[in-house]
């Protein structure tokens, strides 16, 4: 069953977290990186400051105001460019979105990390997942001189990383065979493989949006299985290493009759499995530690107009609904008697649970 698999992954994440993540403890962020001039340079890694790990306690969780049963915003972007439309965010708007998120105490994670509960966010901050659908050129553009376009989505995010208090995390759901082909892996045919590799190297996630933006509700099981297998295998091959494509954006939000088609399958000897799939709409998602979480039906917030500001305001009006990290990715901390909307704690998480 999928939940069992998620829980198994959570246990693995717990072990890995014990080895790697705990040293981060309560440390907020990392040192600010120097400004890269060659924009294709890898961003400065976020280095954990060397402090002795402290076990999470209910008292510390309370002092932080941790609520890891709270809800998380998964934001949905399409084009970055001009002019602004329902499906196009201008560079200025996207930059302002990041500024707003940072100033309101949010910190980015990848969708895979949400799905597996590997949420590495400084204490007191709230995770947010930024997703991009359809791999259009404005999301990631390389200029003629070989540098990263500072007005493209990746360029704007990397500038936020250099400014501090932000990380190279977002999930790109790429298309592989569509017309016009400027939606195939961000256009710029000569740069496609390089873009996939650099995104992954910097810490971003590349997920599947099927090969051709297939309507999985209308397509045959055979064609759906083929595209779910081929899209994953193709991106992994381009990544050129041990990379695993684990997440899917369901085109048009049109689901197949049976979700098990998304979870795993095989086409001509190529097997696949997806840990998580995102919907087109639906608001904030329940916590991955909650019974209300549905990994193959993760809702999103389309960022258009004032939708982001409104979603942030909703958490201000109902702070009990907002996920706030305890800063310890191995432990799950939340106040006793969580709000009904949050569901209840999943059993057998395989990690310390603290209530206060
Ligand atoms: Zn799409």
C-alpha cells in the first residue's frame, strides 16, 4: 500500500536525518552566499552551522510554536513573462511573491520532500512548495552569453538564494514532446540536458507532466502507462546519474479512473512509481503526517492576481492551521488538540512525536 511505502520512506528519511540533518537543529538558514557573476555557477550550498544537536522537547516545541500537523501551501506557476495573464506571472510579480513569502516566514522545499515528510526548514518557519508546470522558456532561460537569464524563474529564485534566507528548492513538471516545442524542457533545444542537470545539481526537483501533456482521464491505460514510464525514464537518463523522478503533475487535473495507475506500473520492461501527484486547484495541503494527507491528490494554489496574498492572509486569520517547523526534521511536534481541519496524526510514523 502507498501509505506503507511512504512510511517506510519516512523511516529512511528519519535515519538519514539523524545522520545529516540534526546538526542543523535550531540554526536558522545558512551563511549568505557571495553573489555569483557567472549565473550558471552552482549556488553556494547552505552549510549547517556546527552546533551540538539537542533533542526536541515539548518545551522547545512550544517556545518555537511548532505545528507540524498544520497545512502547507503548494504554489502553482505556469509562465514567467509579460504581460501578466491568468497563466503568466511577470518577473516583477514573481520576485515580489518570493519577497512576500520570505518576509512572512516561509521557506521552500521540494514536493518530494513534502511527500516523504523530509521537511528541512529552520525552526519557526513554514515550508512552501513552489511548482512550475509545462516547462515554458521563461521558467529557465539561458542568455546568448551562456549566463542564466536573471528575469527567468530560476534566475529570480537564485537571486533570492543569494540574498539569504532562501534555498534552491522548487519542483518543475516538464513536458518532453509537445507543439510548439518551446514547451519541451524550457525550449532552447541545445540546452535541455544541461538545464535538467543543473536544476538537480542546485537542489531543485524535476518531475513528470507526462510526455505530451496527456489527458489521463481520456487516454487508454496502455498509452497512460507508456507516458508515465517514458517521461520518468527520459528525465532520469538526461539527469545522467542516480536521480529519481518521484513526482507527477496530472495534466489538466484530469485523473485516471484508478489512482493505482499513477502509483506504479510497467511499460515494455520499464517500470515506474510516483510517490506524489499534484492537482490543479484546492488550496493548502494537509501535513504529510496527517490522516488527511493524500499523496496522489495534493491540492495546489494557482498563483494569479492576489491569490498568494489571500492564502497567506488565511493563515494569519487562522494561525492554528499553519504548518510551523520545529527545526528538527526527525521529530514531529504540534500542539495538543489540533484543529479538526488538520486531521489526526498518522500512526506508526517511525519518528519521535512531541505534543505540548
Ligand atoms: Zn500543464
